[in-house]
C-alpha cells in the first residue's frame, strides 16, 4: 500500500531535481513563460487585459483548466516563425534546468496554420530550429509530436497527418490528439490514425481524461492502435481493461497536476483518491509529466516529487517510472538499452548520495 500524503522534504526535492528525466506529455503552448506571453500581447496588441493575463497564470484551488489560454495563443499571439522558435527554445531551456534530457512535446498545427497564416512546413521548421538551438546550448533533445485538435473536423486531422508526410523529419516521429474530449471520441479520427500508422508514424492519444469513461481508452487501444496513452485515468473503473493494458505493457503518461481532479475531488481526499495512486497497483505502467507547466505552476522536479509526497510511491517506484519513460519513448531499441543502463546507474548513484 502506498504511503499517506506528506509534505515534500528538501532531500526529496533535491533528489527529484537531480535524476535524469524524460518529458513525454507536454504541450508547447502550455509552456509559455508569463513574461513572454506579456511581450507577445504588447507586440501584437491583442485584446487581452492585464487582469485576463493574470487570471491565465493564476492556479487556484479549483483550477478551471488551460484550454482558453492555448486558444488565445493561437488566435492572437503566435504570428511568426520566430515566435514558435522562441517558445520552443524557452520550453526546452526550462526543462533542461530540471535535468530533462529528452522531450517529445505536443503542438497543434491546425490552429497555428489557420490563425497565423504560416504554412505547416514553415511552422515545423521554426519549432525544430528552436529545438536544435536548445540541444546545442542546453544538452536536451527535443522532438515534435504534432497533435490533432479533436474540436476541429475529422478532415482536418487527416490533413494534419498529410502535412507531416509531406514534410517528413526524424525529429517529428509521431502524432497525438488532444483538446476537449467531451463529445469528440477517438473513433472520429480513425482515418487520420490509420494514415499515420501506414506511413510508419508512432501514435499516442489523450483518452479517458476529464472523468470520461474508459470506453475512449479502449477505442484508442483497439481501434486507433496507439503505442502509448496520455492520461487514461478511468481505466481504474474497468479491471478487465486494466489487465489488458498491463499485459500489453502500455505506458500511461500521467499528470499529477491534472486540473480535473484538483477541481472535482475534495482537497483532503485529492491525493488519496486520485487514479494515479491506484494505477501501478493494477499493473499499469505510468510515467509522470508536467502537461502545461507554466499554467499548472509545476516543473519536472515538482511532478516527480508529487509522485512520492502526494501519491505515496517509493524511490524504487520512481526508478520504475523512469524506465517506463525510456521504454515509451519513440527512439530505437539500441538507444533505449543504452539509456536504461546509463540512467539506472545514475539514479542509483544519486540515491546513495542523497540518502533517498
């Protein structure tokens, strides 16, 4: 049984900061620094008041979610390739400061292309330029995962995949799907996923988030045939499906600061009743991530710390979560073997020096 929630100790925080990490579930537009957001508003003269901006970056006890902020960025603020290059560099620079060595991060091309007037090829090139600069300066490798906007028509999803195929790049290894899941189930996007798979792209999907039923997760696995799952929390409501996911070894990229559960669970029960606490006990493989770090007021150190302080996992569990991330990453098997060996040795050495 997991330990009860406790306040994080300085030793735990230092250890969580030092361990090597991956980020597999982070949205580029959810990483924008507040100072950068304000600069973009001032430059574009966007119709956003200082009070609205402050509200965007305020995380109350009952957070309302971040989708409105992401839409504002696309609608008004991200207008040039330089904007995309800048926010990519800044995200990876910030992640590297927390010993994130490798990141696969989401970006929704449909909104950017429609609102900014930039073509997909130009936008992708700008993001990859930011990632290359961050790798040179900070030692972090960042790879782009274009993500379907499920609130847009299904035809736009197929178009997005075709844009990717027309502009193939090794650092754009696969697709995801996100935005509001309500009334936009995975089966609407089967054609886009089939096109991606036929052409060798990897796949993941936000599924069974926002308290939505496990059916969406089942569809993502059986119909979309995803390689990994983002969120997937209501899997705990279907033991048979949980067993199947465990048998398949599917990795769930989970988010300790997920807005839905902070909003819907009582504060005194949140850490005890959160699905993340239950998932590994069902044999499910999880990997913690920041999702929208500047909007969630979290960083990679904080996300990993919460797995222990809030959800009661052990240091040995953290090592398992680290290895789960390596297995779930869209890199070749030889690189995975090398990282497993190197990071395991580093983790064990850090555990000794931090007395964790």
